[in-house]
């Protein structure tokens, strides 16, 4: 695939606070760049500034928007960053209007769910571990886990349809009923039991999004 044929993806970033400098910094795990390059696409990080992020999305017309992990979604969650919520709200408003594919990863899935009217609940045994998942196609038997808030069935937004669950019944994946939006609770950019499988899946997802503006769960 030539460079001109590589799909372009935009991705949101977490907010890190550095008290010693009095700064709020945007940050993104460098593994995202390696993973997306291996998947055959280019990526542009978006700043946590709604007007700038929205302007870039409109100009770049990405094949896919990724809402990355990190930061709490609700004001009482650790690491809550209101500027990030504002940025991702603007991006989802735009993606809804343009029917642009969206992949929400962990916090990104949580935010997508809340944006669509769902709720979050504390979960236990989901931090820095791996566990089995049960999906319709069974492509991922085991995934990593780094979250202390999750989505139970009663809290899943009505516009999202369950696609995968953890052994405790919490939602590990869901897709939008009418829009090309998908949420997953695991981190494809971090070490997981089937890294090669994740790269293959992500590459397939990107190609599908770029060519058909659709997105599907494995």
C-alpha cells in the first residue's frame, strides 16, 4: 500500500496534569503509532481543544475517529478532565452528522455510552489483568483490562447493542444500532494475549471504515 493510499485516522488524547509546571498536557501512548502503522494507516492526534479538534476533523475527513483511553468520564471520577469531555462531545456531534466511523477504546467506549444516554458503574477485578471475553464471532478469547468503571447491561445506552461480555457480565464491546460506531473496553495498543490477532482485526476494521464507512465487531 502506497503512502497516498494509507487511510488517515484521528485520535483523541488523555489529559495529564503536571503541578510542578502548572500545566495540563495532552498525551498519547506511543504504542498507538506503532500499532496503527502496522495496520497500514496514518494517525493524527487531536488536541483537547474543541474548536481546533473539530476544525482538523472537518479538514482531514478521517476514515476513522478513535477515542482513546485515560481520564475519568464523570466529575467524581479520578482524572476527570472537562476539556476532554468537551472535545469528544464536539467530535461525536460531528461524527453523527457526517456518519463517520468511530472506535471508542476503554474510556472512549465509556464516554460514547454516556454521550448516548447510558451510565457507568464501578467494577472490580478489571485493573491491570486479563480475562476471557465472550463475543458473537469468538475472535478474541482473552483481552487485557485496565478500568475500574465499566458498563453493566442496565447501563448500556439504548442505541448501543451488546457485542461482547466479560465473565462477570459487564459489557466488553458494543456497536451503535444505526451509526458506524464501535466501543471496546480493552486496549489494543497495550500487550494482550493475541497481539497479532488484534493487529489483523484493527487493520481489517480500518480498511472497512475507509472503503465502506462501516464498522463491525469481530
